[in-house]
């Protein structure tokens, strides 16, 4: 339809149409596009430094030193101390778990939300609840033949109060916990 309308106006000798069509034909034949960017997001699809992908994607951070030496301790700590302790305390409940670093499987788990522990406690988030979680977690860890674990508190956690009660209860009940404080 557009093609026929254009050809009809060109045939009848309309001068403005002739100059417009000549200009369009000149840009088409010189391969100079006069339209906007072709990207969906309004960003031209240029490639990044490596010519691997459009820069509309987020580039990952490159290491400043790709040949950085990794120490023996950094390479072997996952095998020398394979079990880690994770303690989570909220306003309503307390939970703790011992996880194998290499396989990322939880070996022993205890929490005050479970049915067997919930019935025996007055409150699910106080210090006696934390001591009970440590005792139950140590029993379950010993059943799984785990006698050592390492614990590093999260950035926002301080090693005091309820977290210290859970860890101290684990130590008192026979699990050797190595604590890494920064």
C-alpha cells in the first residue's frame, strides 16, 4: 500500500515527493541509517572491551591480580576443618546447624520451631532455649560422628548473649568448637 502510494505520487510529478524519495534512496544506497538506536532498551548494541557481549549486561568484577598466590591454609582449610556451625537467632526462634563445607550438606540441625523441642520450652527465644538448642545439636552431631566444628560470626552478629550461650552449650556437651573472631 505504501509502496503503491509512493510510486503514484512519484509518477504524477510531485516535486517535493521526488526530492524526498531521492534523499531516502541516497541514504539507503550509501548504507547510512538515519534511524535511532536498534536496542530494545534504547542503548546501542556496542560490544564491551573483549568484544564478547553487549555492554547492556552487567560486567563481573575482574581480579586486579589474576595470578595471585593462594596460601596452603586457604587451599586446605575446607578439608582440615570440614564442619561449620551456623547459628540464627530471631525475635521468635533460635536455630543452629552444623554443615559440611565441601559437600554443603547439613549434618545436624536443631531449632526451637521443631515440634519435639517447641513443646518442652516456655519461650522459644530466650537463653534457656539457646542452651537447649546447643545440647540437642551436640547430641545429633555426635550421632553423625562429628566432634569438631568451626564458627565465624556474621558481620552484624556480636559473640555475646544468646549466640555465646549456644556455642558454650555445644562445647560443654562434647563438641569442640573453634571460634574465629575478627
